[in-house]
C-alpha cells in the first residue's frame, strides 16, 4: 500500500508553492504527491505537474486557469473537505498533510513515521510547545470558538498544530472529516486549530495517537518557538527548548534535524536560507 503527501491551496502561484513541492522531492519521499488547487494559474499547474505532483482542480476559465467559486469558508478550512473527498476514494498506508505556504520537508516523513508510530497507535500530532493560556492568538481563538465554559476547561492544555498532521490512512481520512465538520456552525470562521485541539484532547484520540514534542524532531512550529517578534514574550512560557539552525538545517536543541519545518517564514534569516535551498 502506498503513502501520500497531500496539501491544499488557493490563490498561490509557483513562487510560493515551489518550496513545499521542491522540498518534498528532495526529501526522498516515494509515495503519491497531491496538491489540491482551488484557484491557480495554468502555468503554475503545469510546473506542479512537471514536478511529479497530481493536481486536483475543480473548474477552468476560458484561459485554462483553475477556478473555484467561493463558498464563504476560509480556504484553510475548506481544504479539509477536499482532502477528505480525495482520501475517501483510495486507501493509503500513511498520509501526511500540511500547510503549503510555509512548510518544507527536510527529511522523508515516512522514515520518521515508521520509527515512531507504534502498531497500536494511528495518528501523530505536533506540539507548539505552549499552553493555550500563554499564547495570545490561540487563547483568544479558543475562547471565541467555544465560549467561556469550554475555554475555562481547556485553557491549560498544550497546543498542537493543525497545519502538520500524519498517520495511518484510514485514521487520517476520518480525522480530516471530523475537523471539517467540527468547524461548521461555529461563531467565528477561522476555528480549525481550536476545534482540532478540542477533538484530540479527548477519547478516542488520547488512546490512539502519539503527541510529539518539538524536541522529538518531527515538526518545528516556529510561530511559537522561533518568531523573533514574539520569542522574548513567549520564551518564559515555552515547555521545551527552542529550535536552532545548524549549518543551514533547522534542528532541535540537540541538533537533530526536524523532518518538517512549519512557519519558517516567521524567521527572516532562516527563511532566506530555506528559500535558497529549496527554490
């Protein structure tokens, strides 16, 4: 059974998508590679195809560009519905889905999953190394999504990032659908992070998932652990050491290279190095 990396994006051209695409190709990943593009120019679509990725689109305009009518949902919420529809059509051994705009792969994710996902677990999640109550955006997002009663119960929880998800194919398919459905009808439109964290804080996810720290080397979440505009305020609240750059590679404090680096664009110098490497 094959493995899959899948992402979804809208209104991005090759200048943005190429880092995600090129890093996957350089990682040694050998499974299926799929990019769902809701709005995208035809030249970018060709470049993504030429890089060995299957493009999933919806409609074309008269010039051949991919177009998708707005549903009123934020694109990063909408993507979960389309990823689920794709996963519903084919079985995979492992599925990895990440944000596209600000994610690169430094190593083959399957190598990590094979080593760190036990036979009795289905999913792996990546910590942001902070608790909700200590991270202003997440704290407010949790409150606005659920109101005070739920917020008071969950504000001390460690935050896990919805932009980097991986696990067994059938479990990822169902998780993706659960995230999408859980976002619907909420008082705010951008609530994928809060609803995801709400879901995985309870059974059955608690018994069937692996909750990884940054220091495990799976995924660096630089929005909380590396952003120079925030790190001085966040540092007293971090639950573990900060990532570092070692000879052009983003690593744990013990110099173990991360498999995935998320939100690298928050750190200007690191962004320059990464874009030079994967552009």
